[in-house]
C-alpha cells in the first residue's frame, strides 16, 4: 500500500495527545524527512541479496509476478540505496534479517510494547 506523505503528516497533527500505533512497511518512508518527524520508532531489516530475493518470491500479496530482471535492476539497487540511508540515520534501529520473520516480529512487538508502557 502506498501512502500520501502530505495526508499522513496532516493526520498525525490531528492526533496530538493520543497514543497511536501505526506500522508502515516500505523503503520510501526513510527518504521523506517530513514523515520522519512524525514517528518515534524506525527499523531497517538488513538482508543479504539471496534472502531478500527469496522473501520477495515467497510473498503472496503481489498482483502479478515480477518481470524478468526486475529484482536485479530495480528492487535490489533500491534496497541497497535505502540501506545506505538507514545506516546514515541515527534514529533507525538495524535488525538482523537472517532471523526468521517470526523472530523479527517478536522483536518489534517487544519494542512496541515497551514503548507503550513508557507512555
């Protein structure tokens, strides 16, 4: 799902003093400085190329399969660019993508629960 950064930022402004948990998945969120000011937890899952490819191929929510060369020419270079961005931002916590998806989810849930309990 794609988000509209301007609409997202306006929605955040309306939610002052209310605890909200919003989970947004995607690489573009790290590239938008307006959105970065609206959240207080950010993660990047570091993957090697083979794992990234395997996880992408195992997803069932894509409307159509990737065309020949799409991963090599678009997805992987974009991932590498986003990885450089993530490593340059001190607010981004880097997670080990070699863990299982369930382990990563558990780690995220633990962090979110801790943050909610601090409020």
